[in-house]
């Protein structure tokens, strides 16, 4: 078998066999297929797609490129994953809410990619927190307090680490077969028995239209079934950023505001829905029963107390959460209703002010970020503050034009488009 024949086959829109896909994944991990050859194949896949069998073979080949976590000693464990968005901090709330309902959550999270943020970066803004747990520490924590969040270990799904890094720099991130196999190989390797996926669609997401989101969801639900993981996908709106705060320590603050019932916004509604689906799967109860339980754990602060317990268990010092000192208010120069907050531009902007990485080596400023003062359909007058930017960078050349203001309101944006199971 040789890589040039395989690239040519995909270039000619032919389906690859199980053996060819295994050969590609194994040889790339071993270093026998070079980055430039893999880039070429990834681009051919991005353009010419893969059928369901090819995606299944690719997922399994990636899964088998590393170690799998054995969580059967924990009983039913529920996991979640988002395809990535701007201001997407749901894990910070969902994990403690679900754990406080008596369901075990063992979550391996990632860092920010491109304009989207990552849970590990957000949690790392809490001084001293330990996020590289050993397998034993991870399992013991879930046994003791029903939840744990850690980075994926280096020896799991090795193929995904290499392939994702390459996709990030070769314009091949937004491919459905590559997204499905990347997410599901990691989730299967993490050992959970039930899974809730938040499939984001819109300008700030990797998937831009509902048909693609539906296809991705169906593929991931089927990959789950093939591996005995009951999987539910919520297709949700990422045309607008989630919540008001974007940037690592600012997102921790917003999560705390929601867990302490100081804030009620669309982020909280999504957190309640994701948590309810996880609790429903974990306890085998109806979604309505699960939702009632989730709301009561938020109201009586059990979920917040679980959050504090988790941070303390992983050695974090939440009292020392850093705050930005240099703030710039961006004001409106017109009056009217806010009809668009471009999630993609906002994600890019937060990267430029230091909250994300433009290059893999960049060091994050955990205090950098943006607080949106207004949301869709809010009225603004001339001089009103649209958002506040926290940064230690020079902002003189930065374009802050991310909000559209018009004379009329628009229809209220939908939060959840569809649920696929
Ligand atoms: N998240 C992942 O883990 N992989 C992708 O390919 C896209 C989002």
C-alpha cells in the first residue's frame, strides 16, 4: 500500500477501504507518512467527503492509536462535549450540576482551537488548579465527589493530537468526517457509557448550516451506538456568543454568577437543558423529571457547592481568581436595536487581545477578555457602552466593529434547533 495511491483515490472521489484507512493512521502516527502527504489527504477528504463506513473505520483506527480508559468500576458515567464555540463555558456549570444530581461525570477536556475557547484554558485561570490528573487520581475523584475534569493524557488517541494540529493549520478543520472521528474517538477512549453532545451551528461554530449539523449529529449518534454509548446531540445556536463574558477568568466569573443564581440568560437556559439530558441518561428518568431536579440543585446551591468542592479537590484557589486591570469601554455611535453580535469576529477579537492563541506557542493572558453589556434586541443610545474590553495589549490597531445596530428588532434567536438521538 502506498500513500500516493490513497491520496489519488480520494482525489478521484473513491471510497477508501478499512485497510487503507488503518494504514494511513498507523503510518502517520509512526512518522512514515509525512505532514505534507497527510495534509494533502485531509484536503481531499475535506473536499470529497467520506461515506459512513469510511468514517467508522477512521474513528476506530484513531481510537486504536492510543490507550483507552477503563471506567467500568464507576458504573454509569456520563460525558459531554461541544463542537466548539465562543463564550462556550457550559462544562464549568453542567459538570457540577449533574454531579450534584448524583450522576458521575468524568470529563476530559481540551484547550482553545482557533477562535473557539477550551475548558482547560478557562480552568487554568484559577491559580494552582491541577488539571493533568493521573488515571488513578481521575477515577478516585469521580468515586469520591462524582466528578472530575482533566486534560486528555498524552497516550490517548495519539492520532487525533497529530491530525488535529495539522488540520488547524491546513484549512481542514471544518470537515464533517474529520470532526466526527476526532470527537468520537476521544469520547470512546475516555470510557463514558452515556454522552451528550452540543453540536454548535452558526457563524462562530465550525459547522455553518443546519443540514451539516444534522448530518454530523446522526453520524456521531451512530458511532456512539456502534460502541455501546448512548448518545444525544443538541443542535444549538452559535450565530451569537454564549452568555456575556468571553475570556478565561471572566468566563469562570460568569459560571459562578449562574451557579449562585445572580444571573439568568440564554447561557443558563442551555446549561439547564444540557444538564437535564445528562441526568435523564444517567438516572434513566424522563427529561421533565431530570429538568426539575437540575433546577432544584441550582436553586438550593448544591450545584455551586459541588463546583467549589471540585475546585478545592483539584487544588485550585478560587479566591485568587485574577482580574483584568486595564479596561476599555467600547461605546455606540448610533441608536437602535442590536441585531447582530458576530460570534466569529468576537472569537477572533478575544484571541487578538490575549485571551486565546493565534499560534500554538502563544501564552494566554487569563485576565484578557470581553464583557458584552448588551445582547440581541437590546436598545442602545449614542454613547451607551456596548462592551468592555480587558487587555494588556495595545488596542490602537484593533477593529472593534462586531455589532450591527438597526432601527427594528429581529425575531428572538432560537437557542436549541433540534435534539437528535
Ligand atoms: N472538537 C474536536 O475535538 N475535534 C474536532 O475536530 C472539532 C471539534
